[in-house]
C-alpha cells in the first residue's frame, strides 16, 4: 500500500489509473473488485440524493442556525459573477451540508462537516460537462486514494488538526478528482492537491455551540470554489514550489502546534465571540 505521494507519482508516472487503485483496495479489504466499485456507485448515489433533498428543503436545523441558505442561492438570479459550473458547485455544496445540519443522510467525504465539498464539485462538473456516473466514480476513487495517503499522517478530524484536516482535506480531494476528470496528468493532479492544501494550512475548528453549522456550513461552498481554483491553476501548468509530501508534513506539524482550544472544543475562536455566546444565552437549542 502506498504511503507517500512520491511513491504514488512513481507508480502512476504519466496518468492515474483508478482501476489499479480499486484493485489494490479490494485486495486490502478482502472484497471483490466489482463489489467494491458497486459500493462506490452507492456512495455517489447517496451524494446525489443528498443534493436533491437539500435543494428541495428550506427547513431549518434544530438549532435554527442553518438550513435556509440553499434556497437563497437558488433564487439569487443571474448575478454574472462566476461560471455556471462554479455556481452549481457552490449551490450543491450548500445543499449537502445543510442537509447534514438537518440530520439528513449524506456521504461523509471525508467527514460529515466537510461532506458538501466533493459532491458539490463533482455533481456540478458532471452536469456541466456531460460526464457519466462511471467517470465520476473513477474520480471518486482517485479522490479517495488522495484522502487515504494524507490521512495516514494527519487523521481527518477537527479534533486532531483543526478544520484543515476536514474541509481542507475535502477541498484537496475535490481538486484531485476535478483535475483527473479534466484530463490532467499525475503531476497536475498532485500539484492541485498541494496547492489546495498549502493554501488552507492552519484553518481552525471552532464550531459555535459545538455544532457542525457555524462556521462549518459556509466553509463548504467556499472550499468547493477553492478546489476549483487549485485544479484550474494546476491544469494551467502552475506548480507548488513545495512538494506535496512536505506540504502534508507541514499540515501535520501545524495541527500539533495548534491550541487544543481551536480543535473542535468550542473553547476559542468564533465559538466564544459575543454573538456566539448570546446564542447559548438565548437557549436556541434544547
């Protein structure tokens, strides 16, 4: 099993073959390759369903902190600021993460708090560029392998290394999938991951009331666009000056140096500003 991105680059010198990744993972999981791929199809189906449910609901979460932003995006008209692809990626990311806040079914990718980023980018790309389910599933396989290698060093949890290890990792996985789908070679895919990760280093996890809502919900659409930017730069031939393995090392060190109060404890940052404390005072949740 590959443990570094240098090994990954040596294995897939020109272009990434998702079937090789799938075969190796099937062997490690002691499952048939076709069965594993079918499970990934099921995961992608859950992602699409979460988006659909999120788009069709305006229900607030139990706390009342989120749930009604997706409808605002649907009804915002044509502002003309960004492409249709980016608009959809932002909208679908919002739809998914608000569905999560309502306790709806989502696919944690890699976590529930970052569950809107990968689906938002990939479903938007699928629709705008006429990709098939199989093409998207292959991109998910690539994204999953990227997430696995990073997670070997930095556990994907806000309590471990802050939100850089959740929304940051999800953004890098989405950028890898997008770069792969756009025909990028192995070097471009890895550079997109490095660019996405190194520009989100140090992102804290400071949820208001300890809920995966503020600021988590709005971070998902922001980091969906972040993934698109990283992919766009990498596909244009722009490279990270710092090799990806070293970026992950820096991510790990940053997480270790981060105060425990900024790692999902809700004891610092946004979680303790005046407005956040007033939410507690007003007893907006039971």
